[in-house]
């Protein structure tokens, strides 16, 4: 990899980890993971069951909500903040490509969010390690990977928002709106439209693929459940129509596209815009 | 006697922001080893001109540096140093971290600026603890890293005390003797006029448009 990309990445990581509000967000996520793990285990024990299924469900829910929000806000604030302080023009005046700045920023945000996911899930794993069996390991791995994929996709979208907006306030507002849309809005919209417009399973599949948060959630469910009845309508359709390997590959590809396309868009936007 | 080929050449350089002309058909030549003062009233387009030449802002018309059309390649940008009017480094970063980043990007040593000892703040100092003048010194040092052949400085002395101002002019004169072409944007002609070889006055011109006049005045007969 280009040494300049790594220089920008290191610089951005140094800046991000010093943000005053970041430890609070990381702490909140870690506490959320711990609480989920405890409550999940307690509810299973109350029913006389074993395993970590309930805890895993909670981790999926929190994993596809908080880290993507963090990634969107950090990604959106990075380039737009540098533009606002005229630091972006000083960087862009150096003998480097503008895409170097975008890639370095994206990698830095991804690294910080990945570390957050690692800390949160690591804390939960400490609680779950006493009861988790070998068969639970696959489920945990999938949850971690899908959360990382979703978060990195959100970082890419955030960086794109930072590249196309004029100032930090606009960028962060757009990031929060995007999070609402991806985490809640699109689901509600399609749920409302589906009966009225007679949207079939294929349209609902599209609804999953155009939303990285939903893609990550369904991917996790698909890979961790053996019973089609628990997959939900999207997961069940994917499983029965394409089979698990193809459905997993489709969702994985969708997440990869959600990473590559926004970063490419951010590179193009910064290349063609005045800074 | 033949006239030397100008190191920096602008021809018909224009810039509009949402149909409002900021720079209009600007023509200007500066030889190697010249220090040019870019002056004009507030909003005349001084900063915009420097941003155009630094490759940060698109423009129509043309500009060349040492025969290469601007905005140039990455190799050309290695020879261009740019100082924005007011740059905000992250408050928690140290001077050393800032310099390390830009030294790496320019592949230049920290002591390659030619600035006097004590001009750049202490490497361990946090940006947040620096005064406006000290931050300006840090940004100036970044612009001078590797002794670029074209220096674009936007109000470089705005926040500097008298020692730093004198020290900077001394350094710029040394760069000029080494053949660097230097453009200094400043609304105050009096400060620069003793050191400038050329003046580019972006004053309002009621006949040709708001900022049409590129008045080239040889103050000291060139380099």
C-alpha cells in the first residue's frame, strides 16, 4: 500500500482517538455488549436452557446499530472538518493524490470503529466464554465479521458524505439522517409500502441489498441459524430461493459494494471539487 | 539582450464563484528568483489566485510553472509550497506530529526550511497551547519544507511578531537568491514593498469588470 496512505491513516487515527466524546461512545458500546451478554444468559438460565443464542441475538442488534452510527459520524466529520479548518487544502497542496487523503481517512475511521467493535464484543466474550461451546464459536465469529463489515460500509458512506458536503455541521447532520434511514427508516418504509404496492419477495430482497445495515443483520441471521422459521421473511426467502452459500455470497458482495462504491465516490468527489 | 523565460506564467486566468467573477482574464509573468506581491482590497481574489496556482481550485485560462501547465503533476507539486491564510491543525496534535506528517508527504527533512532556529515552535508543544502567531509559524514551516521552487504564501506575516516577521523575510530573500519564485498575498503593500520585485494588483476596475486589472509593476527591475 502507498506509504502516504498509511501516513494519513496514522495521522487520522491519532486525531480520532483524542476526540473527547469517543471514549464515551466506546464505553457505551462495551457496556451495551456486556449487559446484552448478561441478560441473554440469565434469560436462558431462567428457562432452564443452555447456550448463548439469546446473547448472540442481542449482540447482533446492538452491533448493527451503534458501531455504524459511530462510523458514519466519524467518517463524515473527518474530511468536512479538515475542509472547514483549511487543513484539507494544505494536505491537497502536497505532492500526493487526493484519493490518498480519502483512502487514509477511510482506513483510519475503519480501524477506530473496528477497535471499538473488538473491545465491545471482547468484553461480551469474557462473559460468554464460560458457557459458550465449540458450536457457538461459528456464530460469534459471524456476528463479529458481519458487524465489522457493516461498520466499515458505514465508514465508507460517512467519508463520502464528508467529501460531498460543504462543512462539518452539514456532514454530521447528513450522517445522523443516513443512520436513521438505514437503521429504521428504510425498513419502516418498505414495511409500509410492501402491502400497498404488492411488493414481492424480489423487491424485498432489493430492499435488503440497498441497505448495508439490513444486509449485515440478515447475513448474521442467515449464517447463524439452522431453522428457516427463525430467519424472518428476507432471510427465509434468500435461503429457500438461493440456498445458504449463494445467499451468503450475495449479501457479502452487497456489503463489499457498500464499501467500494462510496469510497470511490468520495475519491471522485474530492478530485473534481475545489478544496 | 534576450528576456529570460518566466518561471511562472498566467494567461487569461479567470475564476468565477456561482457566476460572480473573482479573477478575470489575469495575465502575469514572474521570472525565477522573483518575489511578487499580490495585493488588492479584501475580496479582490488574492487567496483565490494562490489556491488556483496550488491546484486547489479549478480555473479557466492557463498557468504554467517551469513549462508545465498548472495544476501540475505530483512531481511538479513537490516543487510548490503553499501557505493558506488560516489553517487549523488538530488541537491535541503536537508540533512534532504535524511536522512528521508533512515531512513524510513532501519527503523532506524538518530542517530543510531554511528558517532560523526558534522560528518553529517546540516539537513537543501541543497545537492547542500555541498562540496564533506560533501556529502561523508552524504552517509557514510546512510551506517551506524542502525549499520549493514556487512559494505561494497567503498573508504569511498576519499574526507574526516583529522578530518572526523579520526572520521570515530574511528566509524568503535567501530562497529568492537560490532561484525560488515567491508570490506573497497581502492587503498591505507597505509591508512587502521593500522586498518585492513585482506587484500584481488585483484592484477593482470599473471598465473591465470587478477584478480585471492585473497591474504589473516592476518595482526593482526584476531579480
